[in-house]
C-alpha cells in the first residue's frame, strides 16, 4: 500500500510540476509582453505631452499674430469710415480727410486703390483754389465720387478680410481646443492603461514567484518520495530474498526432521527402548513431572485469567488457556516470546504514530492551503467574469453612442449646408439690391442737382403763379430720394443681420461639430482602452481557470490521501494512549507470570 501510495504521489507531483512549469513560462511571457507595452506607453505619454506643449506654444504665437492683424484691420476700417463720412460732406475738411487716409495701413491696401488714394491726397490742395467759383467747385467735388467708391470698396474689402481672419481665428481656436482635448484624453488613457498593465505585471510576477515556490516544494517532495520509494523497494527486495533463503532452509530442516523421525521409528531404536526402558519406569517419570509442575502452572493460569478479565485482554486470556495445557518449558518460552512480540508491537506502533502525526499534519496544512486557494480563485474568477460582462455592456453602449453622434453630425451638416446656401443667396440679393438702389439714388441726385442749377439760372424770378422756383421733389420729406435711402438702409440691415445670423449659425455648428468630434475621440479611446482591458482580463480568466483546475486536483489528491490515512491513523477505535497503557499492563502481567513460573513470591 505504501509503495502504491508513493508511486501515485510521485505521478501526481510530476503532473503538477509540468503544470507549474507551463504556468511559469506563461507568466514570464506575460511579464515580458507587459514590460514592452509599458515602455511603449511611457514613450507615447512623453510624445503626447511634448505635442501638447508644442501645440500650446504655436497657438499662442498664432493668437498674437491674429490680435495684431485684427487691430490693423479695425483701425483701417475706422479710418476709412471716418474719411468717407468726411468727404461726403459738401464742405468737408480736406486736411482731416487726408489725415484719416494716412492712418490706413499701407501694407493692407491693394496697389490700384493705393494709387487712387495717393492721387486724391495730391489733388487735395488744388481743390482749395476752386472754392471761389461755385459751379466749378461743385463740378470738381463731383470728381471725388470716384475716390469715395474706391474707399467704400476698400472698406468692404477690409471688413470682409477682418471677418475672414475672425473665422479663421475661431476655427484655429476650435482646432487647437480639439487637439488639446484629444492629446489630454490620450495622455489620460495611456496613463490609466499603463497603471493597469503595471498592476497586472506585478500580479503576474507574484503569481510567477508563488508558482516557482510551489514548484520547488513539489520537486522536493517528489524527490523525497522517490528516495523513500527506492529505499522501500530495495528493503522489500532484500527481505524477499531473505524470505526465500529462509524458506529454502526451512524446507531442508523439515526434510532432516522427517529423516530423524524415520530413523527413531525404526525397529532398532524402538526395540531397544522397550527392552532397556520399562514402560512402568517411563510412566512414573512422566507422572512425577506432571505433579511437580501442575500447581505452578495452575497458579500462573489463574493469575493470567484474572489479569485478562481486569484488562479485557484477549492475549492474556488465550495465554492462560495454553499455560494450563502446555508443558512447563514451553510455557515459559511462550511467555517470553509474547513479551518480545508486545514490545516490538509497541515500537512499531510508536513509529507508526510518529509517521501518522507527520503525515496528518502535512496533509491538513495542504488541505487548508489548497481549500483557501480554491475559494480565492473561485472569487477571483467570479469577479473577473463580472468585470468582463460589464466591459462588454459598456462597449456596446459606447458603440451605440458613437453611431448616434455620427448620425447627429450628419444631420446637423445637412441642415447647416441648406441654411448657409439660403443665407448666401439672401446676402447676394441684398448686396445687388443695395448697388441698384445706390445707382438709382445717384441718378436722382445728379438729376436734381442739374435741375436746381438750371432753375436757378433761368428763373431769376418765379412766375406769379409759383411761390418759388421749382427744383424737384428730391428734398421734400418722404420724397423719392428719402424713400430710396430707407430702402437702401433696409437692404444694408438685411445684409448685416443675415451675415451676423450666418456667422452665429456657423459658430454654433462649428462648436457642435468640435464637441462631437472631441466626444467621439474620447469614446473611441475609451473603446480602445476597454477592448484592451477586456482582452487582458479574458487571458487572465483563462489563467485563473487553469490555476483552479490544477489547485482543485491537488486538493482532491490531498483529500484522497487523507481518506487512506484515516483507517490506520484516525479511525482506530481506541486512542493511541489507551493502547499504549493496555500494552504496558499486559507486558507487566506477563512478566509477573514469568516470575511465578520461576518460583518467585509475588505477594
């Protein structure tokens, strides 16, 4: 049984060693993989932080350039607005107009407009000489209508360019904020991923260390069992060989005794005995010995019976029966042999007790450790499976949210394009209407100016039927020119309001798309992170299940071994201490019986 048990234990140890070596190899591969991933994440974090710092520096420079350029356009537009207003007055301050035009940033003015402005400034002094002649002065002043048109177009150009750089600044700002958000999310996600991988690496290293410790213990236990089995096999072989030799010798002894009996039974020995040893003499000697020894043997038999009854000992009871029947010398030898056998049994049981204590203690510790390990692995597996299920659900929700974001952006883009097309058409119509109204106003102003001069020259005195010379209805309140100017201002307001509405709608759309892009990027990063985490936990779950299977096998083996130990070490019925005490009393009783046979007084 011991040999079979040790062989089984060695086989199970070899299987466990293979499992532990495979686990150690897997842990080493995982640690190497996680080390490379952590190094890559450290590099990525460093790159992301460097990109973030560079992006902030570039954005600061771009914003400073924008502020300076926007200031130049604003100052130029203000100067042009003031200059146009000054020139449009009939008696305007030409020096003031010239000073305002000089304030316009020269590097912003196109070449053609610059030449027109230079010509206007150069001709300003000659215009002062014409003030003495009223008709010629008015004609000369109409000559400046061209410069006003140039200045107004230049003002519109500056305003458009200022609006353009404002939009460009807004777009650059949004792009920078989106880039910063993306880099920040990347840094945060990478740091979280690095933390998780570092923790997993640490746990894997601990699991590897534990596996190496278990491997060392298992190999040591296996080697010890192998050595014990080898010694046991050698001892059994030696005893087997000795037994065979004894059997051979015993067979030879029996053969010799049979020959001796044959010789004694022959006629020569039997006849001599009858002739020279009378039967009466032989019978007398036998009866004399029986009478001499019977009282002592009876006393011993009675003593042994009493002790057997007191100790409830089957050994002493059986011996008491034999003592009363067997010859004197055989009784003494039988008692001595029984004492020796009881002492040997005591020694063997003491050795068995020590071995049982050791094996039971080791087995109990093993069962306790493996039970705790199995319970812990079950809890870890349940926790990991719950985490994987949660990650799967979150990944599904993130995928749905990303699809909804894409759909919302697509819908907003369609609406924005339609709105933009409508606003651009409205702005175009308003500009064309303003140009047409301006032309109509110019025609009417020219007509009324000429009509007024003609009337003033021809009609020195108004006819009797008129209170004053007719100069047209251009100056009357609610006249044609006034009505056209109101219409022109309405179209200008429509253009301004539509541009403002378009700008605001575009800003809202840009903000929405930027927020959606940032949100989508964050969700995609979250998807990537959670997918990697799910994959990692799935691998960890497989490892834990393999560990559980291996640990459960070890626990089952320990439980089976405990069941084998129970019959000889646990379920003996009588405790070891009780058996030792009984055996001691039996030996003492046998020693007393031996002293009785030797004629010693036991009173």
